[in-house]
């Protein structure tokens, strides 16, 4: 009986974009917190939000949530972050 090996990696060729410039400071910035919908993510992000405001003087925090952690964020979720003109995005995992 022959053995069939299956490659689990995505071999699709993707073009690399350029990295965003690192912010010199978070003070006065808008930061988006992206919850990927794993259990506990909202608890983690609540604490991150508090720390961003207390320690780093972030002016505004935008919260967005993916409908499921198993798929990429839909255009509507990404659009919310873009519309808010977020200077930075933090994506949260939990469990």
C-alpha cells in the first residue's frame, strides 16, 4: 500500500509589503485593539487598554473584534480600524 504525503504549508507566492515605521511614542496616538475572538481575549485587552492609557498616554483606543479566530479579519473589521485612523494595532490572543 503506497503512502501519500501531504504538505500542510501554504505554498502560494505572496509579495512582501513594506513594514510600517516604528512610532517614536504612543503619547497622543490612537491605538486599535483587535480581539480575535478567543476566550479571554477581551479580559486581556481590557488590561492592555488600561496600561496604554495610564503608562503610555494613548489618547484613544479603538476596539474591533473578528467574528472567529479561524479566519482572517473581514474587510468590515479592517475598515473600522482604517476609518478610525489608528496609528497602531495590537492583536490579542488568549485562551
